């Protein structure tokens, strides 16, 4: 069922590369709620099953990272207040199918990489950045934009929060390896993503996610790691 706070026709005009099924799928994702509440559910499962707990970054470090990138959403700040992985925690998959949360240092290096690439593209002319940033959140993009905040990676695939304005402000999308983030957002918000993740872990049920295609992933414990099996 679509959420009452979103207008399906308006969303369809934003998601210009989406078909009716893509729009309906996004409208069915959970509404934004609370990163604090949803992360508490996820972290309780991680701690009880694999003995892993994440510390949060300091206010000063979060503020410095935000200043060096773009204005963040409250949900991005709240996520990093609760969970910044240490170097020792790399490789502990959190989001299927193998995405791991980025430390603030890795977030910053990723952001700088894309800024440099956008200014000096390997092919063609630089894009009109002001024009792209003025489009509503969720709009197809030709590449990672300065208003995208990467927070998780799996090899060269990147999950990011779109901080552009509009009814989908703060939505979560993927920049797949060797492609552009032109497909519709995966979730309306970070809290929506975490809510779906918590539900999957608590009920030991599959987690639906699109990398290139929509697929189902089943969580299970492998030693001291949470891993996801393609179904």
C-alpha cells in the first residue's frame, strides 16, 4: 500500500527512468521512522549472535565529515552517532549481499574521489553539477553527485543517501559498479532500510534488494560474521 504522505503521480514524474512497477515498489517500502530505534534492533541481533557491537563517532568528527562533503540528513548523522566501524570490523557484512558500513575516513575518501572524477571525467565533458543538484532527490543521475553521501560499499558497488530536496529527500540508492545511479531508489530513507533489515534478521527471513536485478538474500551466521546467501 502506498504511503499517504507521498503522491504517486508526483513520484512518477521524479523517477523518469522507472516503470509503474518500480514506482509501486518504492511506495510500498517502509515510511521513514527512527534510525535510533531500527539500529537498536539490528545491533541487538549482531551482538547476541556474533558478539559484535559498533561504537559511534564523536559529534566533532561527524560535523567535520559533513562540512567536508555536503549537508547531511538527520538520519545520516544518527547512523554515525550509533555505528562507525573500526578497522578491525571491516569484512563484517551488514547489508546484503555483502555491503559493509564505511568509516568516516572511507566516506570522505570516497566523496573526494567522485568530486575529482566529476571534475575530470574519463570520457566526455564535465556535467552541469548545479543542474543535477537542483533536481529532486531520487532523480536519475549520470554519476555520483556531491549531494550523495556514500555509507556502505561492496567492492565497487556503493550505497548512498540522496540529500537533494523533494519528497524523496534522504532516500537510499545504489551506484553499481561500471554504471550510473539512474535506477529508482531502493528505500525511502536509511531508517526504512534498517527496518527491513531488522525484520529480516529477527524473523530469519529473506531480504529483498536490487544490485543490478532484484534478488532475495537469506541471512545466516558464519563463525563471527553475518553473511547473506543468494536465493
